[in-house]
């Protein structure tokens, strides 16, 4: 919402609205009204700064009491079934997250907001309530949601799309409302992965009316989402989203493929605790894997560790052998890789050539160049 929002009515009207909504037992509605009052203090309040701080303290206190009802595991289920609509990770772990600088700075700022709420409240500045994460598969969108939850210190709630989008006509809208109401019942990070499945363009003639009604539900919830929880939507296909949905997010963060520095960080995290892997080999792996996503690197590492155990070889040697199969582009990194294969794996030029599909004189020339650079 805009910073120019003005609460309709004075202090008396604000009190009446809070009593009306609160007497009905609708906690999220009370928090929504209180958040509006924090953002736009009504006329008649003697000390607006103190009023904002007191309101925020009241919101924070009430949010901590019920939590997310994890104690009795009362997770929402599809009506008439035992199918749970959400999963809850009470202790999310985002260790090893490595994003390109802009995306990383964006999510770091969101965590900092949550640790400096009083400063923002005194200034009348809203917290980020909703984030749309876009980018190709495997670049860290889901891990970023875990990282956010861990950094803020709240559970991660994920919606099960397969259950929410019910095969029973009319149930999908109720399911999404139940799941979202649960996430609003206490501080958390709510992850809506594959968000395009929930918020597709309403001009798509291939969809039935039920799915189009879900978009309307999502639009309403994005406008009303309280700042006690953080809603994170992730999609690989932003072009499929309804334009009205995309515009309603407080932040939009595009995730790109990791650069060399980020790939080195990911590989270093994966290598921690494993058999010793020499640093130059990890540096070389980061250079050779240009264009790989975080999930690509994870799969590569799992394959390397598996083969190292089965073949009783060092992780470094198996990693070098795997890198040979990636068909790296000509350049200094490829020359260095072939030199390492020659010196560390004791492969002949002909063996390296056979592995990579080039002539052995090409390999010999590359190794000579690599040695001349050292």
C-alpha cells in the first residue's frame, strides 16, 4: 500500500472499528486495523510517535502469545478429509545460501527490517509484508525463504499446492483461505512456491472458473496481509502471473544464476565436513561450472561424494574427473583443468583427449599454456 494512506475518521472512529472487529473474535482483522493506525495515526492523538510505538508493542505482544498453534499441531486440512494444506518447518535452515549481490542485499534488508521494527515504526514506515521471487529453477528461491525465516527467527509455513487446488469443485477457494488464515495466526514466513499455479492470468481460456476465483482470493489476501507475517511467493514463470497480482507485492526480487564468487561459496559450503578437498580444486570447480545453478552444483557434489565412496578415491580426484565431463569452454580455466587432470590424476594427453572429445595435440598445447601462466 502507499505511504500516503490516510485512515478514514479520527481517533473515536478508530476505537469503534477496533472494538467492532475485536468483539467478533477476528484477530487478523484487529491486527490489520492496528497496522493501518501505525502507518497513519488518526487526528486527535497527542503524541503520534509514542502512539505508534505503543501500538506496535501491543501487536508484538499479542502475536507472541498464540504463535502458530504448533503445540497442538492443529494444521488446516481440506474439508471432509485429513489432507493437510500446509507443512510447517519450526526450525528452518538456510545455511549455504549464495545469491548474486542485488538479490542478497534485498533479502538481507528484509531481515534487518524485522530486527529494527521500532525505528521504522517511529518513522511511520511500513515493513515489507509480501515478496515476489522470480528466476529460473534451482537458483535459490526456496532456500532464500528458509534463510529469511531463520534470520527473522520464525517458522517456515509452506502451502501444499496439490492439496489446496482441490479436485472437488468449489473447495480450492476455501482451501487457500484456510491455509492463509493459518499463516496469519502468528509470526511466520509463508512460502507460496510455484506461485503461477495459484495466480495465473485470468484471461487464460484453458482454465476453469474455479482457478480464476483463486486469483481473486489471492488479490484480496495480498492487500490485507498483516506485517506480523511475511508472505513469500516464488515462481519460475513470472510471465504467467496475472498482472493485477504482480503489482500488489511490496518487493519483487529477480534471482539470476550464481556468478563465480557465489559458486565458490556454494561449493565451499557443500565441501564442509567432507573428506578434505584442496582449495585450488574448489576454485577451479567454481570457474569451470559457469552457467550452473545452485541445485546443479548440489547434484554435482552429491554425485562426486557418492563415487568417491564407491570407488574409494579422494573427493578432489573424483571432482576433477567429473569436471572433465562438463565440456568447459576454451580458455584459461579449461587449460588449468586439463593440467590438473594430467598432474593430479596422472592422465596422459591421449586419455584426457578421449574424455573430452578433442585431439591430443590440443590437450598438449592447453597444458603448456597453463604451465606458462603459473
